[in-house]
């Protein structure tokens, strides 16, 4: 068993070395894995290798590094499919850390600065953060002191003492959020859905006055399926006899719905895999060129 | 054979799936697309607008779902630009801001250079607050967006000077990867204010959840890459009738190649799994 494992490691090492050698060869001979930029109206934007060949773009060390880092993390994530390993753990930790930091910075600059500090003291914010801000306070600017105080109370949770202070703003957040969502769900998902379900069983073609069979069958099936599902979830009556048969139909409708949802999910996941492979084959290894970005090069 | 398949290491399935997706990409297999009624309805909603109408382009996705939603965003932007609509970009996802920049770089700048920032399109950027943002901007947009993404005051941007709320938009075009996304736009913007219409492009995971909203609350929807490919075909047929379509407007169609092969493999695996199950049951019995 141990010998088999050691042999497996040797095979993977040999395959990895070969792949690496091939990648280095492609990079050295045709420039695979290189990224280019150009200056457009004072703004540095990504450019294609063809544009670099024509002399309107230049090699970018930073973008090239980014490209290789992205390729490394893609392969690191894929490596989990073989088995859990330190490289995958490393990639996972980096993504979690970067995401948390990114959220924090974005939250500060997109919410706290414009929507809190910008309301409390717009003139000060205009001088160092948002030149486009009108430096005049609104009529009821002082109301923003309330979210400021609540925010400070929320951060009190980090303090070794008085952690309970953080519960008050949290209660407000949960209560207001629940209230807001309740109304939205009642309106958009409950009332509107009942209204949307009231459909004519027989639909007539407006122009000719004849029965529109496809639409009629669709409406009838929709309503019957909905009623069957409702019967399945109606537990006050034993599911025997006619009720039992209708609830069986309800189960079938639910299964078809779950199957369709699964099909959609599969499609989504395959699309995600496809874009990562496309990135590796196109941007990194230059094996394909679907967008014609390397016309005349490889 | 039975025992081998019964005890097959799942990594062989991963390898098969990897090949089923990789080979069509390497050989760039493509198949024709026939638009369905949902894609047509989405197309018609935008097509019915008049030049100069205001459209809110809500890009609620990030790089993780770019492969699925990027082609939709590209086609939506192209369609709206061809119609000469006024575009207001907005994002409820932190990295949505970069997705907006991508769309502008990919579609507006190279193919519609006559469109002027601040007059024909504006990037209002990302705002934290999920559905809370929608709830506010549906009645008072400048309150949450005192400036655009570049820090320019809204009163200095010609197309934003008289902008009070998103109820002034003729249409909301939402590209959604999850929460917050299409569901929240339907719940907080279009259901309470029925004059505000919406069309959406969403991931495959979300699509089944939105069918109950169609067509009253959600007149048009593109589900996953298939919906994107259908809509892309409609836009190309209308605006590139000569047939010379730039490759960037064929991304969804290209990504349908791996879908077909991978789905065939998936169906084969499901059938094989079921056959093995019944054979196993018979042997046990």
C-alpha cells in the first residue's frame, strides 16, 4: 500500500515537472502568460498582444504577475478534486482573508465616508475624500448622529467589558430588517403570487376567437400542479384515498421542479468550470484565441 | 465490469467531466441557438424603448459568476447602446463596480465612442446595504448617491441633474448572481411600483426561483448561459445582420459548446448510475 502511494507520488511529480517544463517553454518561445497595457486618454487599460506587437501597448509586469497568480490559484482550487492538500488550503485561506479585507475597505469608502461622515460634516469630507460632494449640510443632518452612536455601540462587542451594549443596535437591525422583509415577501411573494395564479383555464386567441390550446393546457396544468402541491403540504387531513392520490401527484410535481432546478444548477456549474478552463487555455497558455487577441502572433 | 463501475473512484468522473468541458473549448465547438419565448420577451422589452429613455443597469454579480453572466451583461449593454438609451449603472455587490468598468471598457468605449460619460451613461458605483439601498433609491436616489463612482456630484452630471428616484427609469436591467439581486429588485422596486418594469439575467441556480414572477412581475428573464446565448443570437440578428459579428458578442454561444458535451456526459452518468442500482438490487434479491 505504502509502495503504491509512493509510486503515485512519483508519477504525479513526473507529470507536474513535464507540465511545468512545457509551460516555461511556451512562455519563453511565444510569450504565453504575458499581459500588456496601453494608455487611453490618460487611463491605463488592458491591451492585447497584437496591440503590443503593433507598438501601441507595452508589457506589464504587474498584470503578468496577476495573470500567473490567478492561474496558480485556479489550479490550486482544482487540486482539491484529487484530494485535500496544503496548496488548496493555502488558496482557500488567501481567498477568505482577501475577501474579508476587501469588504471592510469597500464598506468604509462606500458607506461610512459618503453616507455617514459625508452627512455629518460634508465640507470636511469634500476636502480629502469626495471632491464632488456639496459642502452644505442637510436640514436634519443631526439625525445621522443616531446611526453613528449605534455603530459605536455595535463595535462594543469587541470590548472585554460591556459586550451587552452591542445587543441594542443588533436588536434594531434584526427587528427593522425582519419587518422590511416581511412586508416585501407578503406583497411580492404571497399576495402577488395568489394574484398571478388566477388564470383562465380556457384561453382564447384574441384575433380569431378560437381556443388557444397550448396556452390553455399550460394554464390548466399550472393550476392543477399548484393545487396538488398545496394538498401535499396540507397535513390536517390524512393522506389516504383521493387526498392521498392528489398528494402523490403533488410529490411528482415537486420532484419535476427539483429536477429542473438541478438541471439549471448543473448548467451554472459547468459554465463556471468552462470559464476557468478558458482562462487557462486562452489568457495563460495561449492555446486558443477565440477573441482574436493574438492575431498574427501564435 | 459491474464491480469495477460500482467501486469506481469518483476522481475518474471528475476527469471525464474535465475532458467533456475542456475538449469543446480547445476545439471551439459551436452549435446554433434558437431563441425561446423568454429570451424574446426580454429582447422585446428593451426593443420597445425609445432613444433617450432612461435605463437602470444593475450589475449585481462578481468574477465568480462572470463566466455565466458576463455574456448577458455584454449583450444587454450592446442592445441598450444600439437603441441609444441613457444608461445608469449601479451595483449592489462590491465587485459589481469592476464588472461595470469591464462592460464600459468592452462595449461602450470601443464600439460606441460617440456616447459621452455623464450625458449618455453614468456609473453610480457600488453601495452597501443590499435591499436597503433599493428601498431608499426607489423614492430618493440622491440621498444614497450624492456622487457617482468617480466622486463627481450628481448635480454636476447632466443626465443626473433632475434624477430623483429610480421610478423615473423606463426599465431596470438586472444581471444577478444571488443576494442581493433580481429577487430583491422585484420585491422592493417593481412590485410596489408596478410602472417600473424589469428584465433580468441570472445564474442557473437562481432561475427556477424566478419563474413564479413571470410575466407579471418579471416580464423577461435570461436563465444561465443558455438564456444568454439565445438573447445574444437575437441581438446579433437585429444589429449585425450582415453576419460579421465581433467575437466578443458571441461569447455565450461559444460557451454553449462545453455545455452540450458535459450535459450528454451527465445524462450518460445518470443512466449508468440507475442501471447499476437496478442491477445491484436484482443481484441482492
